[in-house]
C-alpha cells in the first residue's frame, strides 16, 4: 500500500508497452488507414477527400501530436477525433496486457495492492495525457484475479483512485458505467462516434478545464510526483502548473527514455525536477532504480 500522497503523470510512453502508439506513432498511423477505419469513416459521412485533406494538412504541419494540430484546426477537429478514436480503440488487445517487455503496470499494482477493503484508500492520483483505457483495464483485471472478486466489486475500490484524462478518453469501461464499452478492438460507426464525443481538445489559450484544475490540485498536495513516458511539452507543463515551488516534502522525478543529456538537464532546471532517469531506461527499469518509488510504502 502507498502511504505518501502520490501523483503519476503519464505520457504516450506509459501506454506504448501495452500496444499504443507514441505521439509521433499516432500521427504516422494516419498516413495509411486500416480498412476497418475507412469503412467506419465512410458510414459516418466522411469520404476519401475528407480524410485525404486531413492527412495532407497534418503532414504539412509537421507537428508531433494530433492534439496540438487539432487545437488550431477547428475545421478538421470532428474528423480528427473520429480518426483518433478509431486508431486507439483498435489497439485494445487483451494479450498485450501481460506480454510486454516493459511491465510497469504490474509494479504499480504491487504497490497499490493490500487488504482488499483498503485498496481504495491509496493516496494516489493519475494524470494522463493519453486517450486509452489500458490503465483502468489493467487495474480492474489484475485486482479481480488477485482477490477473486467480480469486476463490479473491484470497481468500488479503484473508483476512488482518480484517473484524470486531460484530453479525454475513448469511453468508459462497463465497470465504470453500465452504458460503457468492453475493452475490445472492435469498431462500428456507433462506437467510434460515441468515443470521439469523449475526446476533448483544449482550445488555444484555455487552461481552465475541470481536468486541469483537478490535476493541479492533486500535484499541489503531493509528496511524490512521477513523470512516466512523458515528453515535457512546454504547453502541457505550463497547463499542469510547473514549475512548482520546492517544498521539503515534495520530490519530482521522471523517466528519461529517449532524452539527450542536454534535454534532461534543461527540463530539470526549467521545471524544478529532482531527477530524470537515463535515456535508455524503460519505465520498469526506471522504477526499479527509483528510491522515491521503492519507498512509497514507508
């Protein structure tokens, strides 16, 4: 069980081990659409000229994230949301939940697990910039099995652990909402439309969404903040309220996979981050080498 007030801030690299694309990877997937996606888009009223324009404009923008692109391109926003929903949903593959070379979700569950009736009392929040539901699904499935409980029972415990999707998500799971959708890669026009409606694009200059306010409140009260798979985009860091004033109890650390030495030093200095992991460390390796994570139960 975790004892210290903790916030995990998740970027695309946190979901990649479980079958989801990076920010660049999501942009790349739009260059060649899956046949199922094409069929769904057609039934939703979009023809090749529509998604062809989207592909062309996204490529010309040379932006590394679809979120940033859609903030300014309101004319392409609804189609963009449908495309994002289609791609993300098709990544909902059960097998990747357990067969990964970076199983950091498992380490997380080990920290959260304890007496069944106490799990919901972990003082932890998750702030995610991802649309996928892999974390929610993993927590539910693993704790159901560990405690021999039905998902609806487990949901009462983990529902108290905030999972804040800054840019929305592709729908609730059934244990979260009776009208929700199973974790499944199947897409239909109805499924994609409903999921697209749950994706939010923060308009340029607007930093006052309820999700951001909730995230900033959680961070301001935390003793430990972990960035995992995060790109440290300046807009996202600003929206989260970084840098926070250093408090004696607060430790801010993060994985640094793919970062150069200069980038790591810059992010540490600019955002008052205590430590970033090595540029070759995956999430699980970073956590195993992270005293702040290992001591969460102390």
